[in-house]
């Protein structure tokens, strides 16, 4: 009798949302989840969401065939090893590894991981022990992981046998991660562009999330410019057969590891490509709320369509006799059921799930036990999409403005935030170098470094960053490593190198070329004596 009064009262007192994520969480548990449970949405499409799903850090998913450099790519970003890392030319990663931030280095096995209330992996228990035994979390205190998490996937092999021998639904798990991640990076080896049958099935699953996909052509320094053009064309041709999108996929070309470039004639190209890829990854924390909102809307629209389909199948079932026959008829004419709902409810055909996949899933159910249409749940969902979602969308620009400095930092992203660094488009940071005595270890090589320095025509006792960069790139080391070396050598942070700083830079290049790790900071035996004196006089170059 007084329902109209309640409706107006609800409009006058809308829900209060502290943030976009807080709003999505409230709307899901209050309005969307009841609809999903009533019509078995989670059995057909996606597991129910949990609280950690809403507050989880942006996630980057790496997918590729074996030996394309997925694990090495993670090490490249972190600028350090992570617990459980295995790298080699053969298939070394046979597990899904979630690389996440933690206070100490440790590996958490899958069965323990899914019961952790702070991790967004609880619903993975539906894939069984065969998967959970091949799933773990690698935690470590990396500044990169304070902003994002990275998921390494098993190297994909060719042949039907490999897929069967896994013992779990590989493509189903890829879909689970793809739905929840913010970026999907497909890695290809410049020497191995064939797309195996299992890889093709994986890409087809990821095709529904093509807006998240970025493609990396790795190990591109091992081919000449002419060969690289042919490799790029072959890659686009192969992808065109699998990813049927009207837009050309964005491909980042480079060599994402810390070793010297084999062929450095494309150094400038690799530098620009790495900068673009890093910039894309760095925006993930700022755009996380928008991504969650977009995925939430897609989920809500699919849940609504699913409810109409289930209710229609229930409605057409006979009360007593001929249920099996009618079920078979409805399955054979499921496309007609879709068209009926489209006309009656004015729903776009693109909102409906694929007919063939839906048929396969429906065969396992008794249609007569489905729930009839509950108009209150549908109306609540429509009000949410019409009123509450626009309110959350209006909050996004304000949150983005307040989080304008939120981006991925540390590891491979350090140099991009530094100043006066000619290698600032790349990455930096490395492992520690053992300290020696207080004697300057560069001294025995300084004579030859001084000759090079004088040949560069220093002005006022110093050479500019551009001049130093031209000389340093002769080492063929990649820009992420040279950027780290510059950060260590430019002690007074003026964007130039004096004689001692240049000698230090050349010595650090020598260290890296001998396959030793670079230090996090300068120890006494690496710091030029002149800089030690200045430091003791109170001059701070940091």
C-alpha cells in the first residue's frame, strides 16, 4: 500500500560510497550477488566475487610459449630474483606463480594461498588439487610490487598431449585470471613465432578481454633490422588468424633482460618501445578503479541476460510429462530463445553468451528446477545500472586527480622518475656488489679512462649527459643497466660527469660486462676519493 513512499524515500537517501571500490563492493553484495545466486550465474560464467577482489592491487598476467622470457621479464621489472625463480632455455615454469609484495622472501603453496582472506584467490579452489599443486605465491619486499602484482604462467607447449597431461583446466584458469587482471602481456620470441594449438586456445579465451592485451616481441636484439621487419610481419599474420579484431594489436619490440644487446643497431627503437611499455604499466594503479568499474558493468549486464535466459527456459518447461524431450528442443533452438528475449526485453545481441558454449553447459541441468523470473531482482539491477553506477563514474575523475602521483616505482621503473639522467626512458637497480677495502678500486684503470674522457672534449672539466651517453652505449649494454650506472656515477646529480665520475661509470660498465651485479649504492671502495672528501665536508650529492 505504501510502496510508493518507500521508493521515494530510497531516492532521497541514496547509498553513501566512500570510494569507487567501496561502492562496487556494496553494490555487488547487496544487489548483484543475489541475482547471481538465484540463477546459478557462478556455475555458468564466473565464480562469485570476494572482498579481496575489490581491493586487490592491479595485476599483470604474463602468457607465452616456453622460453619466450616470461620469468626473465619479471626479473627485469623487479631488478632482482624472486623466490622460486627458475630460468632456462627449456620449459622451466610449470606452475602459475603470483609474484606479490611481502615483508620477507617466501613461497606460499596453493592450498594455503586460497584460504588466505587477504588474497584474491579463494575461488580458485573450484579447479581442484591438480591445479593447486601447480599454483603458488612468491612474496618479496620489492617496491614494484607495492603497486602491482605479477602472475607468471606455465610455458605453453605444442600438441594435444601437453594439454591433457596438465590434469587441470588450463584455459579455464587463464580466463579466471584474465577477468580479474588489469593487463595481459603476450610474449613472443623473435625466433619462435609459431602459435601452438594450446596457445591458440589460450588466446581465444583471452580474446574477450582484448582491451587488456599487450603484445611483446622479445629477444629482438638477436636479429638484424631487415630480419626484424620480416619477423614483425610474420607475427602480425599469425596473430591475425587468432585475434579477429578490427584494430591492429599494439606490439612492443625489444629485449627485456639485463644482458648486452647482441645487435644494437635498433637501440633507439628498443629504448622507445620499452619506454612506452613501462608508461603503460605505470598507469595501472591510477586506472585500477576505472577497470574495476568497467568489468563490474560487463558482469552485471551478463548476469541480467543470464537471468532472462534461465527464467525463459524454466517458463517453457512442461509441468509434469515430456521434460526431457522439451529440454532437447529448447537446446536445439536456443538461438530462438535468445531472439525472443532480445525482442521482449530490448537487449543487444552482443550481451548474450555464445550459443554453443551455453548449450554445452545447460545439458548438465534440469530446466524444471531453474528459478522463475524474479522481477524485483531485475528491477533492482536496472536501478543500480541507471542510478548508482553513474554516481560511481562521476567519482572516478576526482579519485584520479587525488591519486595523480600513484604509479609503479622502484625496480625497472626507477630511472624514469630521476632527473638529469640521459637514460631516463629505461630502467635501473640491480643486486649488491660486495664491498672491498677503502682504496678506490677504479684507480688501476683510471689512466685509460682518462684518455677516453679527454678525447670527448670536456667543457669546464665535465662532459654533458648526451656526450657521455654516446660513449657509454658503445658497451651495447641496455638502457636499463646504463641508467643504473649513470645514477651511481653522477654523484653530484648535475646531469654531467667529471673525470672521476666518468671513470667510475666506465668501471661499472666493465663490471657488468664481466657479468657481475651492480651495487644498490656506492660503497667506500667505489666512491672517488674527491667525493668522499666533499661528503665529509658536509656536501650532500644525493
